[in-house]
């Protein structure tokens, strides 16, 4: 079965802290056997960031978080088990997946 990857995977041997890219509201915290623990954060300008394959989650649904706040740690999942410890990161703009790497150098006003 082919499943399109709609984000970027960041891999490191050691577990690392995962932080929010922008301030926002945690709209979802879930745990799935296939993709692992996932946190979704809604930001201004119709932006949603998705942090998947988390080992631990340190935020709760409905909480407001700051840019740079720790939301959890890297981990594993079944769909990308060959990556071992990693973070799968997705970015949605107006509910459409975009390449996160094209937005790393932009300010929130440029989205």
C-alpha cells in the first residue's frame, strides 16, 4: 500500500525536544497505533502545525502555547518504523498541506 508523505521527517539517534513553531491553541492530541502520538496546533492566518511520531506529549488539548514551548519529545511509529527515533512534521495552510521547508524563513505575515 502506498501512502503519500505530506510532511518532513527529522531523524536523530537521541530523543530530542519538539517545540511549537508559533504561538497557538492545541486543537488535538491523539495516539494512534500506526502514526504514533500526534499534536495539532492552530495558529493565526489559517495555519495548522502537526507534530507526529511523538514519544511523549506535554501539552493538553485546548491549551494555549507559546512559540518555542515544548510540546513533547521525538519518538517512533509503525508507518515509518525504519526511521526509528524521529519527528514527522506537517504544515497546513487554509487546510491544505504545504511543504514546511518553504515557510521556515517567512514571518507569519508572509503566509
